[in-house]
């Protein structure tokens, strides 16, 4: 799919790797709060791992989006194998998509909590999510009662054109490499979700990290 061609503020791929400085994190956090998102700036993935455990009540149904941030931080393992929650992802992975497709879609679209990450967050308070299958997007956009997104500092960009550039030139190649290795198939930006605001106060919590993690 194509994305807007407005000239991005940032053009070098290397700019998408280094953690954003504290001033940019604070600007992004302030803009997100103005747009209805709850935001916490945390030191690192370890702090986010502990905070996620505090935010999700025992027994809640939890769906984790496919995310290197969740995998590398250990959050994915905590949520899907720890036994504290009704973990959706392990359940749907063993279900038959041909005969249980409707149930799979229901489970992944309306969990109590969805946990994942995003491709980019702008200093103007928008969040950009890309997906090949779209399986996490219904829960992200409103189907889940609560959403928690853990975002590394390297994903903070000035504006939406730069966010799209980061997605296409940096995140997609890395995700494509991962998908070919894990699934034996390429990745693609088949679906794109841009969240400019959250109309339901308290539904979304953004854990913005000071360190880089994920794609």
C-alpha cells in the first residue's frame, strides 16, 4: 500500500535507531495526554515489565500483539505463560482457522486488555500502527476494554510524514526479515491504523521508555 508522500522531517534511517532525547519524549507525552491518552515515561523495559503487571488485574483476558518489544522485554512471556491471565494468543494459535475463524476473531477483537507496541509516535500526539494481517487492529482501535502500548524512545518522531517514512524505510525491512525467518513468508503494510486521539479517558495507557527497544 502507499502512504502519504509529504516530505518527512527526518530522512536518515540512522535517526530511527537512537533513543530520542528527554525533551522530545516530554513533548510527545504532553501531546498524547492532550489527545486523551494516559502516558507514563519509564526508564527502561524492565520498568515497563513491572508496570504492566501492576496495570492488568489477575484473571483478565489478555491479547498480545506480535511485537519485538514485548518479546525482548519478557512481557510477552509474562502475559502468555505466567498463568495469571486468560491468555488469548496461545489459545488462538492452536485453533482451526477454517472451522473456528469466527471464534478467533471474537477472541482477538474484544479482550479485556490488549498489549503491544506501535511503529511510531509523533511529537504532535499521534500513534501509528502497521499490520500485515490486521488481527490486532480491532482490539487496538476500540474493541479491547483497555490497551497498553510499550514504546521505545527510538520510535518518537516529529510528525506523521516522518512516522510513515520510519515505518516504510526502517520498521518494515526489519519485520520482513523476522517474518521470513519465523513464518517463511514476507511481511507487508497491508493495514495501517493512525490514532490521533482516545475518546474514552483511561482506556489507553502508553508506557514511553527512555531506552530503545523493538523495531
